C-alpha cells in the first residue's frame, strides 16, 4: 500500500512524484501512465531500464537530425570556403592542378564537418534537454535523492493537460507506487 504525503507550503503544485521499489515496477507503471494519456512526465532511475522508452511511448530523438544537419552544413561550408578562396579570391595554379580542384579540400572538408557536428551535438543536446537548468522542483524532495542510488521514480508534471492532482496520485498508487507525494514549485 502506498503512502501519500502532501507537502506543506504555499507554493503551487509542480506535479506528483511516485517512488517504486524495482525497475520492473516502474516499467509497468510507466505503461499505465502512458496508457492513461499523460504527455508531460518522466521516469528517473539510477540505472538504464531496457525498453523504458517504448513503455513511455517516446518518439525517436531529434539529435540525429540536428547532428547530421550540422555535419552537412560544416562540410559544405568548409568546401565552399576552400573552393572560393582557391578558385575565385586568390586563383593560383598549385602543383599543376586547375583552379578549384576538389582533391586537396577533402581533409579540411571532413574535419570541419566533424567539428561542426560536434558543436551541434553539444548545443543541440543542451537545447533539446532544456539545459542549463540550475534548479528543478524535484531536487527539494529528500526522497528524490535516492534517484541516483537505488530509487525508481515517476514524476508527472502539473502542466500536463490531463493532470489532476488527486486523480494522478491515485493512478500512481494503483500502479504500485510505494510512496506518492505532491511536489510544489518554488
């Protein structure tokens, strides 16, 4: 039986946090939350849980497109800069090759593609994950500290269109949570 604990305070509800005792329990609870129609929620666990993305109903990441686009733009920009420099701005015949010969441009084209893809990966990850975020309301919960050790959690955001504090807490309790509590925004 889950214990329900409400936080005392005057802040508005950020959402509901539920703790589970095992990866299997949080996996099956994630399926129930997904099937209930919630969209703004997440699972927190100290270890990777195989298949949790499918259990949550997550779409594929945008990162592949972001990094691929950055790589193509970086390689194209590097090639065009070298071509323009050698064929238009400073046309010189080097080693008997015609103006704008592409062969010498290959290493720099590749390297700029990799460099810009790397920057795209770092800054894309920060943007997709909403970082940097210096504080999250879940950090104020003593129980949530176990998420990096041995705790398995589901947090449902109050901004979810389907969110109702009591109904969401009841759903998580029925899904097998060992503890359910309201998280207040600070």
